[in-house]
């Protein structure tokens, strides 16, 4: 079980396939602009110390409640896409009468190979999968543990008809028992029509890897979903860069954007967005309305209290005059919803 967490080993055949990508250079996948990834390795002991020491308010004192899943309300016909956010980057969608799920990390721990657990702020989240309908499509942005979870895949794989994943992630799923025929890999800007939804994989400025030997051996990115009436963008993990304007120019404007905002610190600035950068990135990409994700699930950064990403995101959005939503975890909403309840203030810190 322990070794299964690492996923599939890269083979010579895998490398030959990855070499066909314009984003594979010098033996690994690369960002579109220069991104120094050596600092986090050299500073790892210091980062671990600061993470263990922590900061006041890093964890809520009580479990964050999740709105119970209402399958009838979720699958009922609608002119707009329905969304449910389950904390961190887990997003369930009902679009064009199909059920889609992004980064279904619903497990209780993001550090299953570490001596200390990084526990989820909400309890019994794996059991949510029991109530989900058949999942027509699962999309994975990259292979980090807080997005691709062995326990979640084991529990959900029998319910999933199709997987769309970043290049390289397929080998992990196959190693975990998913039928290879169900999995399609995407490079940046690749797109596919799925049930009258045009789905495009977009670049981010990030990195990948689940162990010491597979760093940058899978790609990373975000997803765009375009129908006749809506254009939705899920930014994926990654630091600020020129690619946001390119995404907007090629695929925008967007009716709604789910923006990474959380688990940031100065050590990781090149590969994670700070709240003000998150809102600026949304403006660059021409997102008309936005909400923060990658928060309220785990304490992965020593630099901020668990509430700060959402609070500072709101402050930046109001400064930029950008409309935003802050739904409860587990609540059904659409792009037209008016949901600005500060639910996090009800949770003790």
C-alpha cells in the first residue's frame, strides 16, 4: 500500500512518448517561462521546520461542515452549469446533463508517505463518493498528492466512465487499476469535444512529482469548458505569469473562473498564486466572475492562517471591482448565484 502511493514508474516507452511534446525538454516537462524550482529543494529543511512550528490559526479548531449532497437537486435539468465545491480543489459539476469531477482528492491526508499526517479540515469526505451519481468524466490537473489521491481513486474508479489527465498521469491511474482505455492524456492547448462540451487543457506555471525520482515527469495545467451558452475556466495550480493573458486571448472571456488561492508562501511564489495575484490573473484571463479554490481543505503552507486566502482574495476582488462568489462547502451554485456568506467566520480558529 505504501509503495502504491507513488503511482506508476516512468518507462522508456513513456519517455519516448513525452519527447513528442513541445513542453518536454532536457529530460523533463518545463514551464513556458523560466521558473526556478531549486530553491524549494535547498530550503526543504527550513520549510519543514517552519511547517511543523506552524502559525497561529493554521488549523480550524473544529471540523468544517459540508452541506449534504442532494442528488435530485444536482441532476435536475438546468440552463446553467451547477457546481459543488468540496474544499481545496475538488469541484463537482453538472454540465449539459453530464456529471464532471475535477481533482477528486477526498481523502483525509495529503502526506500519506510522510511521518506526520496533514489532516483534512472536514471529516469523512471519502464517504461523499458513495452518494455521487455515475461520473461521466474525471479531470486531473496534475499528480501532486493534494490533487491526485490513491484512496479516492480506489473508491471512485468503478463510478467513472472516462478520465482526462495531464500527460504522464495516466501511468499512475493504470498502476492503480484504472482501465487504460478510459484515460486520455492532454498536452497544453489540446482540446476534445465531450458531450457538446469543448474541453481544453491550459498551461500553468507549476511542477509535478510524487517521489524523489519523478519530479517534472508529468505535466500540470488547468481546464476550460465551453458550451453554446457558457465558458468556464478552472485555473489549476501555478504561479503568476504571462500565460494568463494568453489563455484569455485564446479562449476567453470566461463567464466564471475558479482561481487557485491558498497554500502560498514566499518560498513557493513562482509556483503558487498569492490572493492579489489570483485576482490579477483572473483579470488577465478575462474572467467576469470568480471564486477562490485550493483553500479550506488542508494546511500545506506555514505562511498563512487557514482563513487568510479567502479573506485576502475578497479584499483584492473588491479592490479590482471583480464580482466573486464564496459558497459554503458542499453547496450547489451556478455562475449566476449570489453567494457571499462568510461561512468561515462561523468556524473557530
